[in-house]
C-alpha cells in the first residue's frame, strides 16, 4: 500500500488517468469532481468547489491524504478563429488561481505532499525554449491565473512539486484530438495555428510523472512535457493521419487571425525531468505514429 492520494479534478482528463494509475500502483485514491464523478472504479468520490476555501480545508482534513495531486481547473472552452472565445478559455480566476492557493493551504495544514499542475500558457512565447528558471510573462487571463497559482503554491508550500506542462493528449480521448476529428469532419469550424509551438505530452506519461513526484521529495518547478515540439497544425495533421484521415483536410491558420493575444512558441526544456524522473517522456511523433 502506497498511502492515501487525493486527486483534485479526478473526473477530468488528467485527473482520471492519474487516479487510474495511482490505484494500479497501490494508492488509496480520494478523487474530487465538480459536476459528476468519472467512471474510474474504486475511487472514493467527493464533490468539491476549489473556489470555496472552507470546503477545501474541510475535505482535505477529512481525507487525511499523504499526498495531493492538484489537477482541477475551471471549465474549458475551445477557442478558435471562428468562435472567438479566446478570452474565456479556462477563464475563472477564482477556480484556477484562488483554488490552487486553497488546495496548497489545506495540503500544508494536513502535512500532505503536493504536486501542482501548471501550464506553458503562463508564457508569452517570446523567449522559448523555457527552462525551470523562466519567469511568467502571460498574455491572457488563463496564463495569468496559472502564474498566480504557481506563486501562491510556491509561497505556501515550498516543498511542493510545481509541474509545468503542455498540451495533454492520449489515445484519442483528449479534447485536442476530438477537436481535430470534428474539424476534419466539418462538425466544428476554425483553424489550427501554424505559428503556435507546443510540446504535447501523453496523458499516461504525465500522470506517471505526477505519481512519481507524489511519492518523492522533488521541490520546485519541473517541466514535464513531450520530447517533440510541433505547431498546433502539425499536431492536427499527425492526429488525422493516425485516424486514417486525410491530413490535408486539417485547416491551417495563424493566431493573429484571432485578434487577441495568445502564447506563441512555448516550448518547454525537459532536460531536468529527464534527469530526475524515471518515466520516459515520449514525443508526439512517437505516440501518435500511425498504426
Ligand atoms: N488539457 C491540456 O492540454 C492542458 C495543458 C496544460 C496544462 N493543463 C493543466 O492540466 C490540468 C488538468 O487539465 P485537464 O485537461 O485534465 O482538465 P479537465 O479535463 O477540463 O478537468 C478539469 C477538472 O476540474 C474539475 N473542476 C472544474 N471546476 C472545478 C471547481 N470549481 N472546483 C473543483 N473542481 C473543478 C472538473 O470537474 P467536473 O468535470 O466534475 O466539472 C474536472 O474534474 C489543469 O490544471 C490544466 O490547467 C492542461
């Protein structure tokens, strides 16, 4: 038995994978959801709004976790050139920033180790590649909220692992992969940008890294992303090809079309993660290879 692990946002994409792997590894898993639990069996489910400071404190104190993995984030909305919803993607400061502070405070009070999930969205993209010493220079509200969350977590829980990551994919289940299929099928409109570079990570690799960090002693920022840098459009073509679709049907565009600031080249340097983690961080070209 590895101990008790609290996963916030265990009904979400990364949280569910983390909960699944943790159960396999012998952790007792307490998982939180906002609207509904997921289908991961053997999780002790609890409803939680991380924006509610007292509720977070009460839940964490009652759960008595040895470690907390904080993945919960505000509801996500796709932003594209046609829908122009860029200002609202993950856009709830109370959940993303205040919520992270509440979780860090409660974990510290409970004496639990914390692995906090951060994002490359906190960078403008003007100074890539980014290593762990890079300071945030966000260009939108989501990036600013993730940067504020990091600052709170590092101040409250200096022993926490703060995991900066990039687009999270996995076997067709991510919203990014589903969006590509919708674009190709004409169920969604918009484009994938050729001028936004990311280091997509497989959800299983990231979840394994979070578990490793939960059971370890690493303190501070750690970049945990995929080994390959690709544009969103290149990524879309790889996803389409894996599904046996015509990659030429993936619509290309430029982020400038949105008329709203977006992070451009947010490549993350993963040299440190390669040294400190045993999990191998695959690149998208490898894990999306057709066939
Ligand atoms: N997805 C990416 O490509 C990506 C890239 C970089 C960083 N990240 C970071 O990775 C983490 C996980 O992302 P994800 O894609 O797995 O997210 P997701 O699938 O959208 O899941 C979000 C989770 O947060 C929960 N949640 C929403 N509002 C909440 C609230 N007020 N209080 C408590 N829980 C709440 C949701 O619960 P319900 O489902 O029950 O509503 C769900 O379990 C986030 O911190 C995100 O910022 C993601």
